[in-house]
C-alpha cells in the first residue's frame, strides 16, 4: 500500500466529517413545507428477453476471443448469467427517493455512482470525463447498421423498424450474423450490441433502439456508465411518482451493486489487487437469498450501518498522472481501505520477522563454528585420562 493511498484514507475520513457537519448546519435540501406525493405502492414490470443465444455465443468463444471482447467491452458478458431478482428490484423501487435520487434504507441513504458502475463492469481505458450525448445531426441509422454489421446499404435498410416513436432493429435481424459472420471481430461487436440492447437497455422485448446503436458506436470515446445510471434513475423516479411502470435500466447490474454493499463481509484478500480480478465474476460465485418483495422491504427498512460494506472511490487518476492506483483497483478491494492498510502493515511485519529469524539463525551457526574452533585450539578436546590427570595436579597445587 503506497503512502498516497494511506493519505487518501485520511482524506476520506475528513470528507465524511465535513459532509456530516455541513448537513447538520444547513439541514434538509427540501423546503420545510414539502409534502410527499409519492404513491404508497409501486408496480414494476421488467422486460424478460430470451438471452439463451447470447449465452451460448459467449460460451462457445475461445479464451483468446473472450479476452479480446473483454478488453473492448469489459465484463458485460457476465451480466448474461446474473439472474434478475424481481422481489429485490421491486423493494428497491419502493424505497427510492426521487427528491434525493437515492435509496433510503432505515437511516442509511445509498445510491450507485459512476465510479462503482464503471468498476463493476471492469471497463478499462474509458474516458471518465466523456459522457455520451446524442449528436445534433446524427448519422442515419442505416449507415450505423452498415458499419456495425459490415453489410451493404440494401440489407441495412430492410432491418430498420419503428416501435412507438423510436426507430430501431429487432434482435432477429442480427442473430443470424452472430455465428455466421465471416469477420470474427464483427461477431464480437454484434454480441456486444445484443447485450447492450437486450440486457443493459431492455426497453422493448427483442428490440434494440437506435439510441443504443448510436451510443454503441461511441464506445471507446465515452464512458457508458453515466448513461446506464441515468436510465436507471429515471425509471426509478418515474415509478415512484406514477406508482408503477416499465423498468428500462439494467436490473442485473443494480442487483450486483446492491449485493456489493450488503451481505457477509469477506476477509481482506490480496487477490483483489490483481488485474485479472473481476467483480462480476466473483459475484456469480455467491449464493444469494431469494426473498419476496415484502421480505426485502422488511430487511431494508431495518438495515443498520454495520450491515453495509462501504467502499471509497477516491484516488481516481487524473490526466497525465502516473503511478497511481486506479478507481477500478479500489473497487476490486472487497475490504475497506483501512482494513487493507492494516493487512498490508501486518504482512510487512511478518516478512520482517521472517527475515530477522533467518539472519539470527545464520549468526548462530557462525558463532557455533567459531566456538568449536576456539575449543579445539585451546586444547579443550582432551581424553578422559588427560582431564583426570590435570584435575589431580590442580588439587595438589591447591593443597
């Protein structure tokens, strides 16, 4: 653990104390006469797309192709195996506060952050300060489809459909290309856009909106996490205000975020610092409870501070900075930063003790050899008869 990280731990404590003092001084941000108009109950509907083809396509990829995919798109493929917990999502929706854009669990206020979503998905090399915005004059959808699929204009034009007020394409238009495309790189792109359209932004069953394809074309230039959060927050707020609706955020990622803070606190592990560590991959190894909405609400309304695992996402590298710990590595740290600092110090102490014992043993061996040499030179290695004769002589001299 570097000195800079220890300083950051201290900074976190200062910021937390500052935040608490400001809140006490200034009070609530809402007007004193504010009255909530939120519905007492919320009915949430989720789009359940059939993901079997995407799962099979991912499973059939070789290790090299999987690594290429992850280097471009992070760990989004792991979302295919995250089961949607409808009871949990409905409970979270019920406890969402549109006024504060956070969940209120008993006396705890929590909300997902850009840093958390970015790190959970293990997105590498994204530009944190670049958020996706729709171009004033975007390229026609037909051109985006041609670029995405590597197909001609005639093919692309036939795939465009309209649902409601938005253009898009059906997944059926791309599924045939997923396995039969002659260009392996294009197959990876189609797999990724399928995950984005059917899992991360599942607005309509089996349908991928033009906005998703437009944002997909900007990946590598922008960080998709803010857009994911924006859709999630908008859905949650609309549900609470209207008393129900259709959830268009990523229910799988919201579930992973929640369980990253709730549950048994794991012991500190150095494995969490390795570049191969995957938060989503580790999540899939967990055995999670399957509660109803009412059971989850009862748990969340009685949540205590000690029931929650807190993580800090400070020390985010700024442009031109070098030799800093990235925010991804901070998310990889399952224990708190204080625990990691303590664990690091204990590990160094053990190593010092081991080295000292080895050094002491070497010195002891050398000393033993020196003593043996001196004894031999001094004639200490005598026979029993010689010792008895010498003792008698000394007794006679003493007498």
